[in-house]
């Protein structure tokens, strides 16, 4: 068991959330998955292991994880929500062609919150930034 999974399970226990085999599997999948899966992706990946699990079960568990701060729900336009296991503050680069999402870190942007608070008088809680473009795979396909 990874340290991230152990800490996530501890967080759930501390908030009084029961650890079911499905919850454990969904959480483990999210931690291992770097592709920001949709609830459907998670369901399809785990349905063989849990034939009685429904997509609704996945959504309900993702909601619980979001409420305790383990998961961020990413919404981009019309497409379905994607879910990101919260490891640290980071940003996303999104491919306009295939929808692939890749994390990147840029600590300098934290100053944006301080500046926004200073200029507007708001008590800033967080911010979000997305960068859009074409991933290497899609660019290669277009070139051929």
C-alpha cells in the first residue's frame, strides 16, 4: 500500500467515513491514475472486480472524497467531470484534440492570490488555471 493511499484512508477514517472495498478500490485507482479519469472510466476499470457496483456508486464515492478534500472535480465545458486525486497545488494543460489533461507545477502563480486579495479586498480562498493546446500525440497524428 502506498503512503498516499494510507494517508487517504486515514483521512476517511478520521472523518467517520466507512472504508468499503469499493471505496478502497476507487481511491487506489485515482491515486494510481494520472489521466484524470471520469466516473465512467473508473467504473469501467473496476466493474470486473466489483460486478455489483454501479456508476452511481462511483459518483457517490467521488462526492464523499471531494467533500473530505481528497479529490478535486474538474469541469471543462460540456464534457463530463474528471477527477483528480489532490496531492498538491498544480495546474492543468488540456489537449484541444483528445481531451488529455496533464499536471504541471508553477509555484510563482501563488502570488496571484495575494495580489488579487490586495487589489480587490477579497478574502481569496483559491484559484484555478488551465492552459490549452495540442498534445504531442495529436500533433504527430496531424503532421502525418
